């Protein structure tokens, strides 16, 4: 399936969707891309020091959590 060697049956696709927790229509219908705007108030600083700043960003209808890591100029890690 990955390399287009075989085509999965509808039953097999339904099983995959159940495991992934998505609807089969999520795979078949093209999704419109969302433009996500993250404002400063939406970020939670987890760590900030002389080397970096790590922020947690929660957004989207799928309750995704992203981490934004900013490495300050001149910072080095060993």
C-alpha cells in the first residue's frame, strides 16, 4: 500500500481509520488547508534561559500541541 504495490480493501481502510481515530472520509475527501494564526497570548513559556526559549502552543480542532523552540544568537550546546 505504501509503495502503491497493492490497493487496500474498504474493510482494511476502515480498520486503519479505527486505529488512527479518523473517519474514512478524512482520507477520501480533500481537506481545505487551514491558516492558523498564533498570537503571543496563545503561547505558554515552558523554559527560558540565556540559551533558548521553549514555548507550548495549543491550537486546532484536533487539540494538537506544538513546541516552539527559539535558540538565541551565539548559544552553543555540548
